[in-house]
C-alpha cells in the first residue's frame, strides 16, 4: 500500500464567505437584506470598514454610489443606515455631477420623499446650491421632473430658516446651461399655482430676471404656455368638427349595397305592374316596405349628429319612391 494513503489527509481550511456588497443589494432591490446587513455591524465587526469605503465608491458607466442607486426606491430607514455608515456619501456626485439630492428632487414622488430630503439636507445644507454639469441645482431638478412635487416637498426644499435661506436664494438665482432659473422652468411648463407661489415667496427677485435665450420674464412664459394650450385645444376641436363633416358625406359600402338591392326590387316591381304580369320571383310591395323598414332600423349606418341641433338624423333616398326621411 502506498505510504501516501497511510498518512492522514490534511484538512483544507474553508474560506469565510464574503458578505454581499452594498451595490449588489441595490441592484437586486433587496432593501430588507441591506437594512439587516447594515444594522448588524458595530465597531468590532470587520465588515464596518468595508461598508465604510464602499458607501462612497462610484461604479459603473454612470459612476454612481450605492446611495444614489438606492435613493429613489429604498425606504427611508435603509437610506438612513447608508448615511450613518459614511456621511460623506451624501456629497458624492455621479458622472453627471448630480448629488443624491438632485435625484430625489427630480424623480422621487412618494410619501417618503419629504423625509428623505430632510435626511440628506441634515448633513449639509449647501447641497441646495450645488450645481451639476448642466449647471442645475436641486431646485432646478424639482421642477424639471415628470411629476410636480407636493407641498411637503417644497416646504423642505424652500425653508424659511436662516441657516438655509442663503443657499435657497443662491439656487433660485442661478442660471442653468440654458439660461433658466427654476422659476423660468416652472412657468414655461405651466406649473400649478402652489409651486409658482412657493418659488416666488422664497425669492421675489427671480420674478424680475429674464430667461436668457428668449429674454422673457417668468410672467410672459406663463402667459405663453396657457395661450399655447388654448390654441392646441381649439385646433383639436376644429379637427373633430372637420372629421364629423367628412363622416356626414361618407356612405358605408354595406349601406350602398343594400340601397342598390332595394332599387332593383322597386324596378322589378314597377315593371311587373306596367306589364300586368305576375311572377312569384318578382318582389311585392310588402317585401319592399319590409326592406325599407330594416334600413330604418339600421339608420346608424348612415346617421350623423347635427352640430347645431345635436339631433340624430337619417336620410335614406329610395329611387322611384322619393325620399324616406326619419328624424
């Protein structure tokens, strides 16, 4: 027997399984798993240093941190844990120069939005005037989003407190890459009244500044938006009227076919009476009346709504018998 088989086999030490990364939790939207992973670490846990460095690590094409990846969907308690692990993550921008505050202001619209904004601004109020590569502040982003922010969100971003007033005023007087203030964007898009009132009350000076490329004041932009909306609505009504007029003049093929058949029956009936001949194949007066009645019942195939009287009218023309009107 070989000597190697008599010697005891040395045990191969098993490597400790590495904990999932913060980014992997965010990619899979496993917010509960991320919360438990972060809440289980303490000063004696070796994972703390790993998570501390990973919280500010930018990855991928867009160079986004775990906080940016999670800030739009994760519950507030999860975001609070990420910020607690490394508060510097709040001020880490992605490739576009946008902070987590830009993302939340622009895209997040749920019941936790105001709470998440308070969490981020609690670390550093100067974020309010921070600009991305488009020279936009978070106050530009909040009116650029697809949906309008609610009143609670605006109260968080436009506070009256002295420690944030300076940053708010600076942001509301900052022109972006297209020469627009946040108020210009809101007026051009036809923002709700409460949004425009909040922006004006926070910085009345912005009402006197023109948009750089159009040289229009905010009030002019708001006027043009609603005038354009009214013109679009009137154009839509005109198109609908033209369409109804065209429908009045268009006969459906199946109706035309039915009318040809009735006309042929009338011709055969009148020819039989003229010749004084009786043929079982010739249509009778009762048959023709029944056909006309069926066309009357199916009047919707050749009906229209009169624009002035709003009444449904049918007008069936029967050759040799004249008009058969029904209103």
